[in-house]
C-alpha cells in the first residue's frame, strides 16, 4: 500500500498578518501540508486574537494547523519566557540543593490546571491540533537536577514506598518520565474532548528510550514523534542518516504497535555552511525507516533567529524543500 508523505514546518516570531499571509502562501506554493504555530505565554496574554487570525489564514492556505505550547511553564521546548514561572513560586521545580529552578513542576496541581487552560485556549483558536514538544524536567548539569519539591517527594514515596533519593537514580529518572507521561495523558485527553488532534515529540535521549512505550500507550495521542537533531552531536553525512534512521525506527515500531502516526522532525537550524546535504540524509533516513510524516524546525531554515541561524539559511531551505519534494514524489528521496 502506498502511504502518503506529508511535510511541514514550524513557524514563529511574525505577528503581522500581511507578512504571515505572504509566508503561508510560500509554504503552500512549496507543497507543504502542515504548519505548527508557536503559541507561547506571551501570545496567550497579548496575541490570542492575532493567533486566531493566523490559524484561520493557515487553513485558508490549505495547511493542517497545529499550535505548540512553546516554552510554556518552562516544561516544553522553545526559546520563550514563562510568566507562570515568574508568578507562581510555589509551583516551581526545586533543585536537589533546595533552590528554586526556573521552570514549573509538571506534578504540581497549579501547573496542570494552567496547562489545561492553555489547551482550552488552543481549541478557541480553531487549530486542527496541539503539538506537545519535548516535555522535560529542568536540568542544568548532571548533579544539579530538579525536581525535589514536596509534591514530587510525596508522589515518589507513594509510588516507590521509600523517600525520594537526592541523586538522580534510575528510579528517579523513571519517576520523572512517568510524571511527564501523566501530564501529557491528561492534556491529550483534554485536547481530544475539544476535538483537537494530539501530537507529541519526545527528546531523543538514549537513556530514555526504554521508557518511550509509556508515552506510546496514551490512548488520546494521535501522533508520536522525536527530533533526532545531529549538529550538536558533531555527526556528518552517513552518520546523520544512521542517527535519524535509528530513532525513526524506534518511533515507527512503537507507533505501529499502538496505532499512532509516526513523525520525525528534521533539523533546519544551526546547520554549518557546507554541510547542507546532511539535511537530505536526515529526510532519507526517516523515510527509509517508514516514517512518512516529516516536519522541520523551522520555516526558511530559522533564518530569523540569530541564535540558531544556519551558516547559509537559503541553501538549507532549498535543500530541505528539495528533499521533501523527492520524498513526496518517490516515497524515498
Ligand atoms: Zn516537583
């Protein structure tokens, strides 16, 4: 059976509808199917109406439209600040040394209520779905980890029948992933009740692979993915292909087992000049593993964000679009 390849990008940073419209037109012309709009706490506070218009415009351009809790509560991935973390000190994650971490605790009832309200606002926008990106606990370095707040300590004692250790033992790691799983399960259920599709991207951490199944099991989850980026790992060429292919295989296996749609995110930021062909290797690695829902971070190779702009954004963007087109036309690039 021929499966259809769908491709898309994330989009952020532009809130002027004239420019958004032009960019969406460019996406449609380039043959993209999907757009993920960041919907940060800043957007929630000051741009909700604008986002509603952006979502409508996206659908007018024929794009399936997701929104992303970008950096919300410091729990999801994204270069955005959190007002919730600033205001709700008692919901903060607590470092092992007792200091407050700059992120909210996924187990705190206030955090759950806040994120649930984010999902309701996302539904108000008229989006097709929500995209939960890289849920994680705050970690500054291996020794200074969070969270050992009173809520986490109580939950840990209930689940494991012993006090929470002050080192990040395998039990603590497992507890944290189960905590994130419970949060995502709750948010996915909330989203489904509001007729939103749900998508989750897991961080490609080697030591966490054994726990991915707990996320795949979430009944209200539609799309399961990961983002095996390679530049910070120093990988090149066939090593990029192998890296993406391996994580794509993990996702594909779990997705098949639990009837989810597998998705892979392709790195389209921070690509050094001269290594643009690695983007094509990544697309090929994902497709060869049987993953046909491909997304890239981000539109126009993230040229607008100096922090992670590639050496030659235009070359990255054209290479990505070419690889996407090849994947769509032939099934393999
Ligand atoms: Zn906690």
